[in-house]
């Protein structure tokens, strides 16, 4: 199966669709992408803003999800920012807390008001 993200004009993922590999001529990524886009353009009635995504993250860093953003400079899908204080890790294209939680075996959650971890 080939997975494609439908992007809006700001490259935000609106939907993710799955098509049969036969619709991409059974080719691997990246050769499959233009064929899949052509198929999906016809299937969707002319919508052309599609990017192929990898279910297991072997390319474009993360599997696209609704609300994720595609960054053409990083050629990656970026996860949703959980909190305003969290920063983008450009290696993983995920947002991370400014510092990790305590490593004492207890469960912590991030408290954005105090910008710190609290017991969960």
C-alpha cells in the first residue's frame, strides 16, 4: 500500500489516503510519488497538492497525520507542536520540551504555565 498526504495551500495535512501499490506501478519511493500524485489528481477530481508519506517513517521523518505540516526545506512531515514553549528537533522533526523530565521512575506531565514537569 502507498500512503499519500493531501496538503492545503499552507502545506498542512488535511487527510491521508492509502492506495494500492498497483496505482503506483509497484514502484518504490521516490519513483512512486509522481505516479501516485497523477492517480490521486484524477481520483480527487483535480486536486494536485499531495506528498507521499511513509507509514514506518523510512522517508520524510514522520508518517503524516492530520494537522502535521510538510516542510519542503527539510523534506519532512513535522508533528503538531504540543506546547508553545516546545522546540522543533530538526533531526526528528518532532517538538520536544525545553528539557527532559526527571528520570526517577515516576510519571511526569508538562505544565506550560510554570514551564516545568509536574508529577502526573
